[in-house]
C-alpha cells in the first residue's frame, strides 16, 4: 500500500473504539508498511510512568529485549551517537527501554516515541527496532510517527466494547504434544497466540526457559488429559478450551493424531485460533478494496445496520451527501442494494453479517451512537 493509504488505515484502526490491546497486533503490523523494522513493540505505562504491560510481535526475542519488571519508562540512557546518526540532538528524544535492549541489539537502532495524552499523560512508548546491519532510522521516520500520535492516543485509550460480535481472525497456530501434555513442536504463530492467550499482562517472562519449552499451560494441558480420558475411559470431557482477555478470544482444540497408515500414535495436535471483533476484521479486509477512507467508514456503519439518515447524522453530513457516498460505494463494489453490499463485504474475508441483516429487516435500528466510532 502507499504510505497515505497506510496512514489512513492506521487512523481507522484507532477510531474503531475496540480497545487498545485488541488492535495492537494489527497496528504493529501496519507500521511495518509505513517504516521498515525488524520488530515493533509497545510498552504500556502506569500512572507513575513505569512499565505495566508489553506487546511485542516477535516473542522469540523476548529474552533479548524485554526490560526488567517495573523498569522506569523515563530511564536516562546516553545514546548521543545514535541520535547524531539521526541528525537529532540528545534532548530531542527520550529513551524508554532498559539498557539491556541496546546491549542486545548493539550496534542496532531503536526508534522510540513516547505516546502522551494531553489529559492522561504518558500512555506508553512505541518502539521500532532494526539490526546493526540495517540502516538507521531517520528524522523523517520520527516525524512520520509523531504525526500519528493523536490517533494512537485515541486507539490506546479506548476501552473494549464487549458487545461487538467476535469472528475468527484467520490467524491460527499448531501445537504437537504428548499424551502427558509435554510440548514437542509448536509453530511460531502457535507460540505467540498461546502466549497472548495465557498472559493478559506480559512482563519479563522468559519464553526460553526449559519449563516453557516443554510444559503446556494448565488449562491447555487439561485438553490432552480430557482427550486421553475420552478415549481410554469412554468419558465425555470437553476437548475445546476458550480463553478470552484484552488481546482477543482464543480457541484451543485438541485432536488425536494418527500415522499415514491410520495407526494410533501417542501424539496430540492442538490448534489455536485468535478471534477478534468483527469491525477489526472488516477494516482489514477492506484494505484490498479501492475505497476511500470515508467510503470504508460508511461501509462499517452500514454493516452495523445504520440507515442513510443515521449515517448522515453520525458523520455530520447531509443526507444527500450520504446517499451520494453510498452510490459511489455501490459502483466501486459492483452492487445494487444494501443486501448485496453486505454479501460483498462478507465475501471479502468470510465475515458473517446475518445479525446486521436481521436488524435491517426488522427495522429496529435506532438513532443511538455506534460505540465503535466514539472518541
């Protein structure tokens, strides 16, 4: 995508009102489209400016770059050589990670941006990291991130609306374990999903410890035991476990594995899926469509069951303008009615809008503000 389209996408993500943690994985991924980096992370700050939580894309780097618990986000570290390489003065940027980060990546590069709310103060720190064999970040990179701070504040501050329908994100992982619930293999996505599912608050947790490498978390290990009991004792115990927190909804399913000759093995396969609010998946799916940011916003409102009048009131535009926007959407997506539009949006990424269609058919749509777009 062009940078302008990525910026528009990031702003839309942050305006959904879904909660700062639920959008973080997609937000970090979108930043790669804007500024290249090895990995991105966000350090959440508490009211005292200390690290309260962490999101990191590459959890296999956790031991290298996670700071110690209760590290101060305002720690004073002299990186003047790095700042000079960016053409910046020392006082123009503050560092927020413990010096262990710099030791692990030395002589790598860190683009660090404190995210401050005028009223609430420091919300946390956004960090983009590159290796020593990559080019340093530039002043232009920093200015680009700075321009996004107002919308990042909006996205991070928002509280999760639990009423939003949840759908499968399409992100899945696989774990292979023994009947005794010892891990043998795990896919990279499986490792990250399991970590998010079992750690709503992520601090200095070692993913490379022997126990983490072999032992499944208790709730997931129970799936293995239940599956064995169902087979050996003819029990009827659940083989599905659902874990929900601010990172999303995670569904674990255990399965017997057999050989290619259909012989029973001693291994169990566990799949894990991440489910996310429907608007988040729809926004992501619409990125591939030739729609303007305003047209995408109207598509979201239509998916919620908003009438033309309500769309006009919500966006503070005239009904004529709202109707004109919708006609342009019909032309671009080659549809002729709202039901066809909902079917088209559904086909973008397997999204189910049956509950929205029922709202339209029953004419129960009210004039209430959509919670997903409240600032």
